[in-house]
């Protein structure tokens, strides 16, 4: 094998790992950390079953989306437009709106992480964090910069959470037993976890990264499977480690501070060092989510609008600036967050449904034959998430007085 071929193979593996971490870190933001802490305090070891179910759903959704999109070489909005003209525009609008709303929360989380680490006011922390994210998108090789950034911070989060797990000594055997023989199945919690793991833009972040890198076509399915599987494994490890870290604290009977339960859990686990570790984890989770959310949200607009395609990195920077500006001058607009959350509920069933229909369109995927079992499980997930989305639409109706 020539040196060039070796470099090419190494670069490909780096892109696959980068796409995996982009997907994983996109789903692991400030909301993820708080959500996991709150549910762990409420359900204790029983939360392990909810995590396991959300991982199964994640596997089905991600493998279907990554395989079909990369075989077609088309992003989610383009596949949707081919299946039903106009649907891609709706999905692009919904993803961009939801992405903007949630990115405001991501920037806020990064600001809070900075405050914990360095005692800086949150406005300063938000601006510095946004500037760091913008530098990533000004880098000449944008893809490589994004891959390395998410990989490094992803490993940092895993290592620090693992340290806290060792410190708290959680009942791991009891948690594992809950996965096999659950004593308390809370479907509302499970639905919330699924929305936070594969909802909105998150489903498409890794696949869009591979498409941008040119890792497409049926000949690359083995690599695509590897990337998707790695992303699912990374997400699962982070979720379970965070769950175990908090579980080791709450099983002692201690009550967490409801104003910031995650920070309190880390402080109880390891004192002031634990509190600072929480700041690092929160900032890393938030800033990687800013990067993933901004990149993926704008990627949904690129092929629909020529101006966005030509200047996409500047649109991404503008997206980050808009999120930071809204947070700094307005705060977190409740109406926008409710609206985005409601619309977000209908994105997954529509987008996954269009992707599954595309799997049987020769003009989209050519001679590729999608596994029947993946399609069947995919449609079950469409029905499952459509049920979830119905609740979101009801929220939207209430918001506008319907």
C-alpha cells in the first residue's frame, strides 16, 4: 500500500470517528445532563431500563438514516423533496427553527460552564464560547477541525464522568438487573429520552458529515455502518456513565438542589473538584452541541438555497451569532422554545418516514436493497415517534390558543 493510500485510509477513519462524535456530542448538551440527573434521582436504578430502550430506538433510527442517505448521496431535505415535493422545505424550516431555539440553550449552557470553571459572568462566558465555536468554522479545513474538536472534548467528557463514577461507587449490578428485569417502566421518561437522543437535527448530523466528506454510495456501506455504530456506542457510554455517576450519589438518600441538580450531584460526589469537573463537562457538552447544531441546521438549507450553499460557513457563523445575541439581549424566549419543541416532535416521524420510502425508490438509491428487518423496525419507530409528535402538536395548538 502506498503512503498516499495509507494517508487516505487514515483520513477516512478520522472522518468516520468525527461523524460518530458529531452525532454523539450533538445529542449530549446541557439539557441531556440535567435530564439524566433529574430522571436518575426520580427512578434510581429503574432508569437503566429507560436508557436501554432509548438506545435500541437510537440504533434503529440511526442505521436506517445513515445507510439510506449515504447510499443516495443526498441530505435529508433532498430525499424528502424527492419523496414528496415540498416536504424537504418544511423539514428544513422546522430543523432550522428548532436548531436556533435549542442552540440558545446550548450557548447558555456553555456560559454556565464557564462561570463554574472560571467564575466569569455568563455574558462573557457566552461570548467567549461563541468565539471558540466560530474559530472552528473559520478553519481552512473545516471538516477536520470539527472532527478533532468533537473527538477531543468527547473523550474529555467520558474520562471525567468515569472518574466521578469511580468516586461514587454506584450499584452497577442492580442497575444492570433493571435492564433485564425492570421493576418500573416509565414510558413518559422513555419518550423524553428518545426525543433528546434522535430528535430534530441530531438524527442527521453524522450522515450529513459523511455526505459532505464524500463517503457515499453502496461501496461505502461497511464504513457507514462502522460510523453509525461508533456514534451509538459513544452516546450510550456517555449516557450510562452520567447515570451511574449520579446514581452513586442519590442512592444514599441525599436530595439534590432542584435549581441545579447536576452541579449539586457532582459537588456531593467529589467536593469542589467535582464541582469544577461538572463545569468542564457542562461546557464541553454545550460547546460541542453548539458546533453540531449549527453545522447540521445550516446543512438543511444548503441545497435548497444557492446563497447558503456558496457561503455556508458564514451562515453557520451567523447562526451562532444569532443564538448568542438572542441569549445575551433577550434571554431564553419561552414562546420560541415551546414552538420549537412542539415542531421538533413531528420532525422525526416525517423525516424517518420519507427516508424509509426513499429506500424503495430506484431513482434515489439505485440498485441498493435495504434490509427488510431495518425497514420493518424503522416503520415501528415512525409510528412510535408519531404518537410522541401528536403530543407536541397539542402543545403547539395550546400555544396559539387552538
